[in-house]
């Protein structure tokens, strides 16, 4: 059965935040990348009649972290995020542009890839997908991938930021192509949903991953 996924564009860069439930009407949910607007998000959770019991963070860029502290402290939910980028949350004001709302928070759990996280009755497989950021994690469950800023509909994450690397990003997408079926739904950090197969076939940034035609 497909997961129930609701998307909200939050924070200064309208970063996608996802409320993920085992099914519609489930009383508990996981929240992926609450980039801001924790008050607005909690109102949406109330409207959905669900409770956040875990927060999953794909990577440590400020636009994915702005609402973490308020949401975690307001709900009591634990936070999972990449070990290599935890300081960006723990020292949030030092890494965020001036005036961007958000507070520091210490994650209860850190990840490096290869783990399975159980939240709200859902088993999320944690996949290391560096490239856009050095310790980036994607979360896979029930044929759906929360890809953060690795892969978008028709594009990929920036590689002109500190710690980013084009060859590493391409290798991460290649790993996903080898590991996951083409019908896997991609829920990206920005923009609309897509599928892995569509991006492998059409994304102009992934030409190198396509098999040559005779």
C-alpha cells in the first residue's frame, strides 16, 4: 500500500516538507525536512488529525532545518539526521543567513547510511547519497524516496556549495538507479514529485547515466 504523503512548501526558500503516514487517517506521522513555519505545520498536523512522532532530516542546509527545533520541542518528537552535518543544526545561527528564523537543536539520533529507522509504523531505509552535501541521506520506504536536494524533476542539486561535488552526486544517482526500480516515486526537496525512471530517461543532467543507443 502506498504511503500517505502530504507536501508543504515552508521557509524562506519554500523548501518541501513532507508529512508521511502509513495510510490516510493514521494517528502518527513522520515529518521530513521541516524547513520553517513550525506553527503553520502544527496547524496542518491538527487538521490531518495526526501527531508527529519523528523528524527525518536529509541534510544540513539551513532551508531544511529552520522549523526543526520548534517542531521537535513542541511535539516531543525525536530527530534523525546525518552525523556529518549535525553541527549545522546544533549551531544553526552560525550557518544560516542573517535574519532567517530557526534555533539550534541537538538531534537524538545520527545516521551515516545503511540504517533502518522505524517511525510512525513505517520502516525507512537510510541511503547515503552525498554530492549536494557531503553527508546527505535519502529516506526510502514503500517505493517512495525522500531525496532531499540530490535529485529534482528535471534537475539535480547544486554542486557549487562547500562540500559539494558533481562526480559524487552522479555516483549517488547511479547507486539509486542500480538499487531501486524505475517506478520509485521521488519526493524532492524543491519542486514537484517525479519518478526515478522518468529522471533517468529525461533529466538533462543525467545524460552520462543513460545507456548508449546503437
